[in-house]
């Protein structure tokens, strides 16, 4: 019913920047929280940043001051601006959305993931 499509991953050198985008489509009435998670090889998936429908944000300590999450409610899109990237930021990044559908059902949706690789 709801699809999330991510873009913007890739290979970058340490200290560089990338911006990730995630667009939601489908039977959407409203989107509550949107977030980015990441999963590195051999590690659990972890929250990177979250933005509420009101614009409230929170970040993992490891990315505070370097990453910025934002959203465009008119386009049902969430962004992650990543600056001063470090090799330890290397992971697959997943978009997440807490959606209320047109039928007033509520469920969570995940993107397919986009690889971010930071070389030293």
C-alpha cells in the first residue's frame, strides 16, 4: 500500500558529504515519524535520525553535528544530509515511515536500503 524509494547512496572519501532521499508513495493519508536507520556488516540496525510530523528531530550521538534530517511533507519525502563522513558511517541506510493510510490504517514501512561507503 505504501512504498518507500531511497536514492543518493554511494562511495565517498572520509570528510566528504552525501545526501540521501526517500520518497513515499501509495495510499497515504498522513505520515507521522520518518527516520533513517543504518546497518553495518555484522551489526544490528540502528537509528540514525528521526523527524516527527511537527519537525521535531533526534539523532544518534555518533552523528550529532554532522548529519541533518529534514522532510518535505508536500512531497512525502525525507532527506538525510551527511557531512564530515567517517569510515565508521559505512552501512546500508534504510528509510522508515510511520504511515496512516487513506483507509485510516496505520503501519510502518521500510525502504529497500541504499549503500553508503566511506573510504579512509
